[in-house]
């Protein structure tokens, strides 16, 4: 997993501006109103070949009794708890204030490595940073996030302070499976049924599983690592630091998994939060299975499965490749199909297709449905090759990538999926300009 760098500080010191500047994305709302960033935002960043995950948090006001500020504080504290490095950002214009001193004291007590970053240092105002030595946080880094000044030195220091890139040793042949979903969907029951004994505490009280738990399993000659996680609630429903920490670990489990089991309470039906969880796995490029659990509680007739499949297709339009499994972890109904399907979608995600076969499919697709002209110019599809897996990624060389309409991109993806089994896994298409090519 990538190391985590958390941005903290009191409200309105420029944390979101800094986040947007480093990640190159406008993910945080930038506005001169305290409390705009209420939830944590994540984005991957890279400097000098070293990757890390940057976390933007709401402002820390440790003494505020306001309910909103308490929730923001809990979110920030959860980020600190899981971070490998803290960036403590302060405002050069205001100088060190009592709130800064409180945050500094809190960070020093946490024992986490932290860098003091003095933001809003404009032209020839380096001297303003000296006042912050009083916080006892070491040498300050003077920057202007808005103008992009002083960031090179800070990024160099961030890389120096990150832990060594030593991943947890795991069986190379083992397939890592993250079991995720809302609280009380039956994740731990499913893990226990797969293992054949109660390795994980099972309870009907939502939130019993507080951390990610790795357990090894061997089935039909294949090794697996099951990662049981805490239930992922909507952020507004996360009421304590410990549970916030658990959600971060659950999202981290998805990032390091090979296959994700998205466990849904079939009796309650798929919810907006289930869709969000599936969307996160999709964005991370992870193959997945939609596990419709508690199937024994659903009243059924001959058309029940079709009705559920139609509902899933409607809610999961962004991942039409989804594979649903209808099981009961409590009774064991069809649980035996889970690991077989895990092996299948894992194989699909790692599938590689020869360039010759790909171009046969591409040629047939273009002949059946030629690319339309756009702005008076004709898109020319030249050839295609697979460039990565997992997830499967394909480079399609064209005369001008700007002429590719999203509907035609969807058509080409569907053509690839009809020819090769990529069920359960996302695939990615990249359009590249090729000016010179053989006839």
C-alpha cells in the first residue's frame, strides 16, 4: 500500500488549496469559509518516482463544542491515526494563534512524524515563518500553495520522511480478497463460512468488526488471503474516531486486494451506499463480485432473480460487467460458488490477448460500425494492443484522439467484451495518436 500523508490544521489556512496543487486535481472545494471541507478526501500523488496518498481533512478545532466541528475533528483525528506523515499547515498572515498551539500539542502527543508548513508566504515574506518556531515543531517550510512557491523543498522533505517502501510479505500465489459492504450485511458470517470455523466474531450489532483482518485459506489447490473489514457507513453516520479509522482501513483493503467481494443485504436490497462501495472498487480497477447475501430471507418466485438482476443493472450502470451471486452465509446456500467465481474474475482481470486477435476483433467492429465523422473530420482507427493487466488496458492508435466520441468508445469496449471473457473486471481503453504507420 502507498504511504499516507495527512494534511491537518485549523480552518481556512489553505489546506484544500495545497491538496489541489499537489494532486493536480480540483477535488477540494476552495472557499474562504471555515468548515468547507467536512470529510476526508483522498488522492494519489507522486514525486521523484515515489508515490503516496494525500488526505485532505476538515479543520481541527479541538475545543469547539459545535456538533459539526466535532464531526470534522473526528474525521481529522482518524486521518492522523492512520497516516505515516502529518503536514501541519498554518497561516502566515495571522501568525501563531492559540488554536495552532493546541493542534501542535495534539500532534506532538500523537507521536507521528510531522512537518510544519507555513502557507500564504508571498513575495519577500519569508520572515513571517520564523514566528512559528514557537510551536516547537522544528524548522518550518515556507510556501504559497496558491502561487506554487516553496513546494519543491517541501515535497523533497515529504519523500525523506516517508517509511521505507517495504510491503507486508504475502504469498505471491495467494489471491487477496477484500470482503466489504455496509455494516451488518453478513461479511463476517461469509468469511466464517468460507473458512469453515469462526475465525471472526459474528454479531448482529452493526460495527462489530473494527479493523481489517487477514486470514489465509486454501481451496482446491489455490491459496487465498481473506481480508474481513469493518462495515462502510455513509460519512455523515460515522460518529467516532475508531469507526472512522475502520472505514479508512476498509478502503485501504480494497486498494490492496486482488478481488473485492461487495456484500449486499438482499433482504433490504441494494442501497445508495452499496453503489458507492462498488463505485470505489470500480475506480480502483479491481475485479469484483456482487454478493447478494441473506437470500434465504427473500420471498421468491420464478422471476425473483431476474427482478434483482434488473435492479442491479439499473443501479450499477457504470459497471455493466458486474457478476452477481445469490447466497446465504447463514445457511451456506451457494457459498461454495464464491471462491470458484473469485478465481474466474481474477483470471479475467489478468487475461492477456495477443495483438493479432485484438486487431481481428477491432477490424470486424469497425467494418460493422465505422466511426462517425466529427466536426467535419473522419476518425481513423489504426490498430490496438494490450498494454497492461490487471485490470486489462488497451491502447488504440488513431489519427486524432479528440475525434473519439464516448459512445463509440463504449461500442469498442462492448465489442471487446463480446469477444473475450472480461466479466467481473473493468477494462480500460486509451486512445493514442499515431501519425506514422505502416500501410
